[in-house]
C-alpha cells in the first residue's frame, strides 16, 4: 500500500481556505480512502475501508462531531 500511497492523487477539501489546518484525502485500491496531514506529506496516512469512510462522512453531515 505504501507504493500506492506515494503515487496517489491527493486533494484537499474545496472548503479549505489554504490554511495550515488541513488534511489531504486520496482514493486508493478497492475503494479505500487514505487521509494524511497536509503539513506532513511524508508522514503516516490513515487508510479507511469504504464502510468506515461512509460512516465518518455521514457523521460529519449529521453534526456528530460538532463542538458544543
């Protein structure tokens, strides 16, 4: 997977204002989604299954992670 991550097409959210607090996302093999810190592009990446990513993005849409 490391070789694939090195070749992946990484992108940031269209909502990103170009600040320093961003993550980058890449769609990789078998529908998995990789996420890394945009400030540390050579650092580790988290890789999520399609179901895990769907659960996360669904939670974001529902406000599950909103700060009180």
